[in-house]
C-alpha cells in the first residue's frame, strides 16, 4: 500500500451546501486523478463484475431507470448514465424516508490518453443532530477508503486481491489512514466555515467511530 500521506494528499476534499428538491443538502466533493484511461475507470465503476472486485457486490439493472443494490449497503435508482463521463444514482440505506434525499454523482474527465480526473459528489439532506456530531467525515472517510481501493484495483487489474485489501482494512496501517482521513475532512470542514472548536469535536467523534480502541488496549 502506498504511503499514507500520499494516499491522503492525492484526494482534494470539499464541503458545500447544495439545493435539493427536499431543501438544502450537505454535499461532500472528492476529486483526484487516476493513472488509467477514462473508459477503464468508467467500466470499473459501472460494470457489475468489476465493481464487485474493488467495492461491493451489486445486483440489479445498471442502466438508466434501473434499480441496484449493493450488498450490505446502499441501493437506489440509476438516474443518469452518460458513458464514459457521468453517472448519478440515488443512494438509500433501508427504506426511503419521507422528505429524505441522498444522491451520488460520479464525473470523469480524460486527461490525455492514459489519465482520468475522477470527481465524486455525495449530496444528502442530513439529520442535524447527526451532522452536528460527526460533520462531513462520517460519509467522507468511508468514500476515501473506497476510492483508495479503486486506485489499487486500476493499477493491479485482474491481480487485485480483494481479500488482502479487506485484511489491510483491519491493520494498524489502515487505522493510521482512517485517522488521517478524518483529520483531512476536518480541514475541509474548517474551509467550509465551521468554527474550529466544532471541527475538533466532529473530527474526534468521527475518528473514534472509524478507529475504536484496539482490542486489548
């Protein structure tokens, strides 16, 4: 696995407000460049077999108007699909909530023949108490981990070992990465305008959630 600082610094993070049909939502935006052509990144994100290798197994119809379900995670509807540049899906855990809103959009931009600018935006109308406790890191840290896995998969291809990556997620190195990710989202939260004391409390709560004390400590 690459140096933790390099993994963290490869990603640009932003927090912003976005208007939705259900009111103002909180948006987190993540962007980075992958050393892979745009068609390869697109297929890794939209082909069910390939998505299951680096992210989660998925069932359903991965086409506009189709519905999908990630194993043990979110499901929803494919709202827009414009190969190989744009994918937007609703992102729902469990039963849809009245007045709820949660969508993920992935935007790809080729940078020459062999590199791709990747941008993911997750917008949701968030419970104020939940946001007040964790801030953007609650969602952002999980996406950070997923997009590190995507980067590793794009390099290794068929040689990618998902079980080894899952084992890594329980290592001390992964705990250090999750802590650094939480702190990076704290920096983005501060840039969003959240007061320093609140940022510190949110970051601490997020870190404790993702990096609980090691067993036996």
